[in-house]
């Protein structure tokens, strides 16, 4: 017998039901009842019109380049003139030096109609929350240096440490005292047993995968759709619609891609695949919250994955390149209560200098150096060792920076408020980021704009729900720059401890002004006429559904959407209770 529609809806909304049970019960309903549950849930979440038509505001749609008309082209031409006056030297630099200077970002996300606006600007200096360009402009920098920047530019403690190290020279062969202390501190903060510095994040992932292969003697690597792990051949694969892996770019061999199994992230069915192929799998590599999709926080999935990989003796690697030290002292592992066998880091612990780090269980890291042995007995390094080296892996300058950053993190994670409570600085920053997103998401809703800001810790990202990198989105980032806010074309934004409340208010004002300008200028259009029960009629939900690549909602997506909604709610609830445990009072 099926559960009454109202009862099931109530359970879902009050979160009295496990999401898997909810899905099971939902799927046992007939089609009509499913539609009724969806309507009730969506209305309660504020993403669908009430039956009386009240609140039936329809989200606008962002323009695609194919939809540009003469009036849009004229507007773009006027913008180009203005932009040329705004950043003339930056533009001239790109033209002048392109013959010799190679940078893949130059062509990244390039839209032909916006070609004249598409170039990186040239910075002259950076200080605190700001970067300055060669044309004399100052920007509030929310690019976060691709996730590196946690304390703002030129943080005095960091500059002092690097200058001091520079004064000691840069010898590369022997050890420095700093490398011992940095590794010790790294283990202490993250809870891992051993730590290895590498030259970049890409290299850390590549070596961690090699360690896992050496440990297990197996070949295959599992990773998840939507993640990014750098571009080493070991992990640079994606999959086609039939699920077959293929290389991410020309020059990467199909033979490498074939060793990589790409699965759906957060989908329990992926665990079945892992279970079936366990005997061949050397490692499961996961970006716990994908920086490109921060709205997915599948805690329950990750816990089940951890359990399964323990049962099958598959080393689990968390790639915490972005989440590590940002969402909390122990990154996503600490927040979700899941310990990986190895975790890869970079960005923040490099303090602005190039680095990567692998931290993990001795069982795995011993495969690099043979583990521990004594000088005065017969003990010897363990025989099985893999190959790993790098001229600059332990470069003292960056180790000095790492030591300073780790020291600062340790100190500031345990700061106490006047009333004696511990106020972890990451929690304060995370709350500021959530508040920024809340204000702007409310604005987007009120203006019927199809845009949502997703956050995880102090990472946030603008998501255009109907389109991916259409002309409106690209123009938004140009206008935002002209409002004095610098982002990264790749899309991730970050707050740092250097951003004051005034800076945050200025970012909010800049976003509102840019979006309003685009709306006024016709870069958001009325949505297609579709039956109002389908997705496109609704204002964007701030927690759920991913953008559809076609730009058009499909009826079959409703179940997916309910699933996403339940997932997001559950993850949020878990995240809140976990951060509470860490002393964060939301
Ligand atoms: N893994 C993740 C999750 C990343 O975000 C990145 C870089 O953005 C990398 C790996 C590669 O790190 P790097 O650029 O330092 O080589």
C-alpha cells in the first residue's frame, strides 16, 4: 500500500525521514501522486507557484550568444569602448606579448562576440584584500588566488617568514630545520601520520595515485564526474554518455584514460560499481566537495564510500586542494568526520609559493622512503618503494611559508572570545561567506534572475542555472571588474580574513549593480513558454539542481531534482551539526 501523499510530503519537509527511504517511498507512488508530492515540496521550498497563482514569478533566462540582437551588439560595442579606456595597458600587454608568452587561460571560455573584452589584466601589486593593476585601478580581490589566499595579500606574518628565509639563502639538497617542523605541524593539524611535500597540487595527486598503485598492485583509479584533480595523465579523463572514459585533452593517451573509471558523484549506485570492480581498483580519488559544484555535499555517500573502501582494502584519497584548511583546520575530513587514507593538499599551505602536499597513513607514505629504521640495529627500509622526487619539493622558501601558514592556522583556530569560547577563524569566515550569499540570493530571487550563489566554507561560486558560460555570464564578470571587484574566469571565488565588512558590502553592491545593468540592457529574457509544472517556470532553488547542459529543463528531471533537494537538505543538516561540534554557532 502506498503512503498518502500528504504524509510523505510532510515527512520529507520536516526531515523526519531518511532520504533513501524517502526516495523508495516516492518511487512506489503512482505518477499522479508523485507529481502531487513534488508540487507540495516545491511550493514549500518556495520554488513553485501556489495553486492560486500567487507568487508565480518566473525566473528570467540568461542570454546565449546565439540570441544576441543588434541592440545587444551595439551595447557590447559601447562597453568595449568604455573597457578600453578602463584597462588600456592590460589589453596592450596581451596583444604585444602573445607571440612569446603562452597561457592557456587566454583562450579559456572565449566567446567570439566578446573577444575584445576577453583578456587577463596585468597586476602591479597586491595588499590585503586588494589587487592593483597596471592602469591604476584597485580591485577588491575575491579570486582568492585560485584558493591559495586565506589571509589576504602580503599577510605580515608570511612576508616576515619568507624574507627571513631568503636572507638565509636557498640551499636545496640538505634538510632545513623548518621542513621537520612543518611536517610535524601538518600531521598535528590534519591528524595524518606522515607528510610529504611536492612541487604542485597536480604532482601531489599524481604521486598519491602512484603510491596507491604501488601499495595494492592494482591499476584502476576511480574518480567522480565533476571533480578536478589537476592535469596529470594519471587522472585527466572524463567519460562519454555511455560511461566510457576518454582523455580530457589531445595529447593524453586513451590507454591512460582506460585505467580511469569515472562515476556519478553522490550516487549510491556508484558504490555498486566500486564493489563489483574492487579487485582491480588501486584507489578511489575524491574531491569531497567539488569546487566547481559546491552545492553537492554528499556526506552520507562519502561515509558509505569510506566504509566500502575499508571493507575492500582500497586506499581512499581525499583531494583537499581547495577544502583543506579552508572549511576548517582539518578540511572536509574534519567537517564530515571521515578520515581518508591519504589526502592531497596545496594552495593554502604554500602561502602563495608553489607547493603540493600528501599526508596520510604511514602504511602508504612508507612506500616513498621505506618508513622508519634505526642506525644501531639490523633494521632496514622496507623493500617496496616507489619512485618520487622533485628538485623544489622542499625548497626552503616555500617551506618557510608553509610553516608560517600552518603556525598561523594553529594559533587562530584556537582563539578565544572574551567570554572564553573558542572562535575558530575559519568558522567566522565561513559565516561571512554564507551571509554574503544569503543577501545576494535574496536579491536574485527578488529580481527573478536565474542565478544562485553556492558556498562551501569561504568558497563561493555564481551559478547561472539555465546556462553555462553564456554571454550574460561572461559580461557579468567584466562589469563586476569595472565595479572594482576582481574574480577568476574559472569561477571560484573566495573570502579571506583580510576582507572587511565594508569590502563585503562593496562586493554585494558591485554584484547588484552589474546584474541590474545586464537586466536593464536586455541580457536576461523572458523564459520560454512551457507548462508551469516543469522546472523552467520556477525561480531558481538555492540548494538543489545542477544546470542542464541543454539549457532546457526536461520533465524526467523531476525525480532527479527531488533527489538533489533531499541530498542537499540532508548534507546541510549534517554540515550544520558537524560545524556545531567544531564550535561554530550558526
Ligand atoms: N586538485 C584540485 C581539487 C584542485 O582544485 C587543483 C587546482 O586547482 C589541483 C588538484 C591541481 O593543483 P595545482 O594547480 O597546484 O597543480
